[in-house]
C-alpha cells in the first residue's frame, strides 16, 4: 500500500492532517524502542486533530469537555486506521493521545509508549516551539496527535519548516505555573499542579490528609468540593485544567472571518 492511499483514507476519517514517519527516523531517547512495542515495526502513521475553541474557554468544564470530545474522536480514527492497515495484511497497533501510560518509578507516569511530539516532527507535521510543543504549519499549536504503529515499510514525509515559532515568549510569560522558564524543558511538577490539579499528585495529597485525619475530620473531608473534583476526575479518567500555552500561541490562530 502506498502513502497516498493511507493519506486519502485518513482524511476520510475527518482528521485535519496526516503524516508518515519511518521507524528509523523516530528518535526519542527517553521512550521505549518501537520494536519493543510491535516486533517488526517499520513506520508510524501520525494523525493530527485541531483543538476546538473550547481550549480558550474560561470555563474549565467547557475546555476539558472539548479535549474529551477530541480524545473520543481520535480513538475511533486511530482504531479505524489500524483496521484498514490490518485488512491489507499489515500489523498495526494504536497509540493513544495520552493515557494509558506506564506507572512506575522509572517513568514517574510521564513517559508514553510512543512520544507523539517526536513522531509528529519525524512525520513532517511540524516543529518544536519555545513551549516544547509541536507547531503545525497551518494548525499552529492547537493540535493534538494520535498514531498507528505499523509493519508497513514507508519512507518519512518531508520535514516541516524548521522554525515555526516566532519567539514572542507569550507562552513563557502566560504560563500560570512558571513551568516554561528554562528553554527546552517543561517543569513537570509546576505544569502538573496547574494542568492536572486533580491528577495523581492531588489524589496523593488528599488521601494523605485523609489518612492522618480524625473520624470527624474525615467526614468533613468527604464533603469538601476538593474531594468531589477528585471523584469526578477519577471517573472521567483525568482532567486538564490548563491549555494556556496551546491557546495563547499566536501561530496558526484561526483568523477572524472578515480578515
Ligand atoms: C507526559 C505528558 C505530559 C507531561 C510532560 C512530561 C514530558 N517531559 O514529556 C505534562 C503533564 C507536563 C504534560 C503537559 C502538557 N501536555 Co502533554 N503529554 C504527555 C504525553 C502523554 C507523553 C510525553 C512523553 O512521553 N514524554 C517523555 C519524553 C518524550 O519527553 P522528553 O524527552 O523529556 O521531552 C523533552 C525534550 O525531549 C523535548 N522534546 C519533546 N519532544 C520533542 C521532539 C523533538 C523533535 C525534539 C527535538 C525535542 C522534543 O521537550 C521535552 C521538554 O520537557 C504526550 C503524549 C505522547 N504520547 O507523546 C502528551 C503531549 C506531549 N501533551 C500535549 C499537550 C497539549 C499538553 C498540555 C498543553 C496539557 C493539555 N492541556 O493538554 C501541557 C503542555 C506542557 C508543555 N508546554 O510542555 C500534546 C502536545 C501536542 C503538541 N502540539 O505538541 C501531547 C503530544 C499529547 C497529544 N496526543 O497530542 N504532558
Ligand atoms: S499547560 Fe499550563 S501550566 Fe502547563 S506549561 Fe502549558 S501554560 Fe504552563
Ligand atoms: S507563543 Fe510565541 S514563543 Fe511561544 S511557541 Fe508560540 S510563537 Fe513561540
């Protein structure tokens, strides 16, 4: 099967862009080897999805829901792409937008099986900006990726322009956690406290307090909205409370209709 057939099929799924990376061009030092995920892996089909204006909403519920919609849609697109490749006799495995991830001391729950930023850059879908995110030539930073890892042997797409970032530092100055102060590094703890306050860190903090509390204090803790937010996050799967570096980057913002 050739690249054009894959590209045409991907676009029928409603994704915004698609790129292909040869496994040889995917170099992510902290991630597992692709061969360890799929013996005989030869390429990655990377799918790109534009984030809706939900990521700009002052309501965290609206913003989060936009991401949940996108993730649900991406699951279906990924799965259908993998089935398409397997029907053609190839092996294919799906790479999700974020979770599940290995929860271990070694990864600290922050290293995915496949690094989608490295995959997207290798697939010609963009280049890294000052915010350590991939900027797509037309979608800008408001883009999220999923991928299908396959045994199909394909060459990488041509690289995107090397520097799409205009070095305005809007992302650095606007980060509420100060997580982008050091170029080339996102401070995991500082970002997490803002972007996932009801993730594992929040959960450990709450349950540690609970463990030390008296029976009366425990009753009060379970009536505290902090517990309700943790409860909601747990059954939704996770919750993102910050999209600032994505939504504030001026590159690729949808122009007003009359522009
Ligand atoms: C864990 C994780 C996080 C952790 C970061 C941990 C980390 N160091 O990577 C935390 C919780 C902080 C985080 C935050 C966010 N994340 Co996040 N995250 C992931 C996830 C699930 C795994 C990343 C991973 O494996 N990291 C481990 C290794 C690869 O990281 P690393 O080597 O330390 O990376 C460093 C350098 O190598 C360099 N780097 C990274 N990629 C590349 C690529 C090239 C070519 C080069 C040269 C360098 C380079 O930047 C990093 C500096 O800290 C990915 C999804 C995925 N499967 O990839 C999404 C992902 C990276 N997150 C994403 C997003 C959007 C966010 C947030 C905006 C939160 C939100 N609302 O969604 C913030 C943005 C923070 C920021 N500005 O950096 C998107 C980025 C999309 C894009 N356009 O680039 C991804 C790809 C999810 C997706 N499916 O699209 N995330
Ligand atoms: S998601 Fe928010 S806290 Fe994390 S780096 Fe981006 S702006 Fe900063
Ligand atoms: S906000 Fe400015 S500095 Fe940050 S990534 Fe976008 S263009 Fe680059």
